[in-house]
């Protein structure tokens, strides 16, 4: 099968469009390299390069963009991370509703109006019902908390 001229241009531009749509859906720098490779192969096909040469150009241009452009683009493209509702509880105060004891595997706190399973970041700390806490982080579905030291 010989694919050159306008046929090659059409096929490779279609491939570039498909890769572009996939990249647009993910925004993770997955297929953008293949867009560049497809455009290079389209250019080669337009000038009547054999299909094998077009395929090699596609692979080489894609690989070159992946190797050289990716490090530059990764630093430039910052995907804005939106906090989830769970992330918002970090740093908030709360109150112990069930004794928090890491060794016994017990503990619940109320923070941000919700009841959470909780533990401390230190096995020697035990928190009692009614004690005020601050949420340090979230591990899985458990809050890591510390007591609020009252004066």
C-alpha cells in the first residue's frame, strides 16, 4: 500500500486530530507527542515519501517531542488542584466524640460538622470525649488529629 500526496496528508491530519482530541480530554500530556509526529508524517507524505518513511518520521518526531519537550512543558503546565470537601477539614478545629486511642484502635471526632474516624500521630497520646482537637491531615478515611492545648 502506497500512501503519498494528499491521501497521506488527509490520513495523518486525521490521526493528529484524533490524538489532539484525546489529549484535550485528559490534559495529562499523554498524546500531544503523537500530534507532532502525525504532522511530521503528513508533511513527509505530502512530498511523496514512502509509507515506511512516514511511519519512521511519525515515530522519531513523537519520540523527540516526548524526550525534549515534555520536561519543558511539565514545568510550565500546572494543573490546578481543587481541594475536595475532605481536604477542607485539614487545619480545622473539632471535638472528640469517642476516645481516640491508637493502641486500642478507637476514636471519633466531629470536625466541620461531620463525624470522622480519627487517630493521633503519636501512639502515646490519648484523647478523651469533649477534648478539642485540630485536624493535621487525612490518611484514607481517618483524620490525623492533635489536641488543642488550652491555656
